[in-house]
């Protein structure tokens, strides 16, 4: 158990501090800062004795990833109208600049356009009967239909931020004020089209001239499933300073421990976390909890597994995803490229925001009791934290996590989260730095991973979860495992 006891909260905090450092400029996928962070992770894996999986390209699995550098916070101002005073809004309390906004300035009337959706087959159109040409749109994220059932599948294409931005520009709008003060690079860069993410109180300011409240409008649309769109009688001035890089690329970092058993080594356990964060949109967004914490937990577990006195019989793959915040690019790249045959992957374990809390939750564990058992046993014997679980449930909406990408591709997926909070959570916010982390829960997360993965890797009977042996002839193993 020497490797187990070597897992230290001090190392976990060192990893998180490094990943949150200003030199990486918030690890925006596609940017030089992200690539530097990815190469640092690869160097830590190498120093720990973990090997690269990819024989041709080393540690890094590349994919296209355009990005936009936000050069300043820009400005947002409600102009005087109808004898009322104007109002200047402040970054970061009132708004965040659009992570993929074009550069420039725009002034114009504001039109509330609900969810910004035109769906003829659903009998729904937020743009019907309103003139948005040359206007600035105030719109919602998501869709008015929220029940997780098969009907949501029809709404899914309209839930994507990129769809909403493209539709707004096609309709002739010049800018979007997106309700929700969350930095978000999972949006479109469109020439001569500006965007900003605004707090709900800014939306209420803009709606006050019409005697409306944002929350009431959202509720009414959802209840009636009918659009409520109208001009607000307000004018806004919005400025942005950005630089777009359409031809950039990003990468996953892929580490590997080969199994010690001659047969079981062809089976693998994947453990992954997204390494990227939301960058530097007007200020440094360090991304410590989301998701420096998950990446740090895996680094510590990988180091312990590489040095473990008990060797894993099955192979272990460590994935640090790029492009999660931009649209799950890294996990989609892995699933599409299939560098390890899916038929030989026992399970995928995903970590996201595992650095602040008092207990753990292992999603999908109740649906995969054989896979949940090693973690539950390890927790009961050594960790002594509350450990909850849940059944797998089909998500009919757009996938929001790397784990959901693996779910949709047919992998058995477990997702590790923390429960309870010890410190404030600053989601996609400049205050998401290492001060919000609780190193003790991170140490226990890494220890739970080490024990749970090692035990899972060595339970021979779990091979019955895979395809029958007669399928072996149709499986192509990774090049570096071929005789």
C-alpha cells in the first residue's frame, strides 16, 4: 500500500496550482496556452513512469480547433431612451464578453426573441412577426421543451448555441445578448456579429420598459410552448475586441499503462477528464475546479498506478481531453478514431469538477454493479466518504460532458463527481482558482481512483462483460501491442 499512501493533497494542490497558472491563459482549447498545459501534463505522466499510447505521435492526439482570443472586456451600455437615464454595465459583475464574438462596436434597438429558434416542423418560431434586421437580440439558451423524453430529440438540433447565433445573423441581427453570465467558447465566430453573455439583472433592466421580468417570460413560454417576442424600446451599445484563429488545432493527452497479464492486457479501462478551460475572455479564468481538479486527480492516480506494487492485469488508458468546453471535440475525436477497440474497453470513467465537496457520487454505478463494486468496497475499507450512485438514464438532449459522448457511442461509462460543497463554486468565472479547492477531497478522489481501478483491472471475471471470445478475430489491436 506504499503507492496508496504516497498520494498526497500537497501534490494534488501543486498540480491544480500549475494548471491554473496565468502562463496558460485559462487553457483555452486551440490556443498556445492550452498546448503548453497539455505538454506539461505529458511531461508529468512521463516522469511518473506512464507511457504514451500513440506510437506515431507520442502523447498528443491532434484535431482541428479554431479559437478566439478576447483582447479586452469590451463594454456594454444601455443608452438613454424615453427620458430615462442610460446605464453602463461592469465586467465581470454584469456581463462577460462573448468568447467567440467578432471585434468591433454596434449600437441598436433591442428585441426579445425568446429562445432564438425557428422550427417549422414543431410549429414554433421565435422570429415570426418581428423585425430583427439591424437589431440586437436578447435571447435564451436551451429550448422551451425540457422534459427528458423522446420528444426532446426533435428539439435537440435547436438547443445548440451555434445554431442560435447562426440563425440570428441569418435573420439580419447584428448582435446577441445571451442571458446567462457564463463564459462559453462553445459558440460560433461570425464575421461582423458581436455577442455578450449577460446577467439576468441586465435582462430585467432591458425588459423593465415593457413592464416584464425575464424569469416570468421564460416561464410563460415553457408553459404555453408558444413564442413571446417583441421590441423592448431600449437601445444598447456593445463593443468587443477579439482576434480569431480559424486554422488552429488542439489535442488530447493520452497516457498508457500496459497490463501485466498476457491475455487481459488486451482489455482496457479508460479514465478521463477534460484538461481545457474557458481561457482569458477579458480576464484570466483559471479553471481550477472546472476542470483542473479532475485532471489533477487523474495525474495523481496515474502516478500511483505506475508505481504500484500490485500490477494491473488489464491495461489502463489515461485521457486528458481538449476541446470539451468548445463542444466536446476531444472525446468525439477519441470515439471516432477508436485507437483502442471499443469491444475491449471494460469501462470509461469520467471526472469533472472533482475538487470541492464532502462526498462522492459515481453516476451509472447502479446500472453496472460489477463495475461499481470495487469502488464501493475501496471506499468502505479505506476512504470512508459518503459514496452515492445512480442508474444509467438516456439523455435525449444534447450531450454536455465527455462521459455523455462515450455513453452515446455505446461504452459503459461511470462519472465521478463530488457531493456537498465546502467552498463557493465559481462556474466559468474568474474566481475559479485554486483557493476554491479542498485538497482533502482531491486526495481521496485520487485514492479512490487508484484502488477502484486497480481492483477492477485485476478482476478476471469482469471479462464476461465484453464481447464473446469468438469476436476476437474481428478486433484490431493498437499497433504497439501487436506481436
